[in-house]
């Protein structure tokens, strides 16, 4: 009898361990260039559209999302109005609060932040600096996170490549791939979001494509419309404006969408449409 009970108990434990190991996480990831606070944007200035950014996040409920171009006052507004999200990111000008932030947000009830930091896309990545032929300082925020329900860990990186310097784009992305290999353990699922200011057909993406997959290309349900709108409606098929991308590894992509079909309470929430992917890992 004891042997039978021991066998039954061992089987239950084994089944429980197997079930836990096989449990997967659904995740939704958004990349969003919020557009820097600029009074020169007139009817599209931040104060007239900031509520729409909150409406979009509340509607989509991403597990994690990465911002580009957020100035300190924009960060303050978003943090105050999205208390359900934790965040990590610094200003690119001084490594504290000055200038644009490449901030990563994560749902606190689902995700735990384990580690993270910032490096600059330059020859001196450990300090606020301008690299190569860039027009601006460019930074990259990285994180290691854990899903609370399964304990599975994953990495998330968010950045914004230069809009002028082609050398800065190439070398900056190469640096990200290099740092990715150093920071992220082999086999760990990972996501990378950015306004890349470039089409994925550009040769600068070759090192990244060797390490990660393009969600737009591999998701069974996808969206190839333009992501940069320049405050103008239409242009869905302008392939020169498909510059916001999500790359990943170690997950199964389900959908990739450009969020340009809903009214969030402003004519435009930004001069970029957010992009979103759903996946399981």
C-alpha cells in the first residue's frame, strides 16, 4: 500500500511540475514614438493630445511598452495617469531627467522588473554622448523582467535610432546587437522596440536579423501600413514611412498591427502610429 501511495504521490508531483513547465505567457508589446512636446505643433501639440495617449494605452492594455521622444513633462503626465505601470528610463541628455526618454513601462500586477539600465549609442556608451555622425544623443534602455504567474524571465530593449546620421544608425544598431548578446542569456525570450528611422530592407538591419525576428514579417496576422504620419491622414501604402518596428526571439508571434484605425479623442495621438504585437512564450 505504501508503495502504491508513494507512486501516486510521485506521479502527481511530476504532473504538476510538467504542467507548470508547459504553462505559457501571453504578452502584448507596443512601440510608441509619443512625439516630443513641441509648441510649434499647433493643433497637434502635446497638451491637446496627451489624453489620447492615455486612452490608447488603456484601450490596448499592453503588458509592456516602449516610448520614444518623451520629455520630462510628458513622462510626468504618463506616470501620473498610468499608475498601474512601473517604468524605467532616463533622460538622454544627462542620464537623469534632461531631454528625451526611451522609457520602458510594464504592468506591475503581471510583470516584475529584475534588472535594467541605459547605454548611449556612441563610442562612449556608458556616458551621455553623441555618436558618430548623429544629429542628437541617442540612448537605449534595457531590462530583464519576470512574468509573475509563471516565473518566466525575458528581456526587453527600447531605443530610437538617429534620424540623420547613417553611420550612427549602422553603428548604433550594431552596438545594440553586441550589448544584447552580452546582457541577455542564451535562450531567454527577448523583445526590441524602436523608432528605427529606417526601413528593414536597409543593410543596417543585417546583424539584428541574424539575432532576432521581425514581428511584421513573421506574424500570421500582420499590417504593412505606414507608421510615420507627419500629422497627415492617409499614406497607408507609403513604404518609405514604415519605420517603427518590433523584433523578438524565443516567442511565437500571433499578430502585428499599426494602431491607426481608432479615434482616441484627438485627430492624431502622435506623428507616429504605435505598433503592437501579441505573442506567447
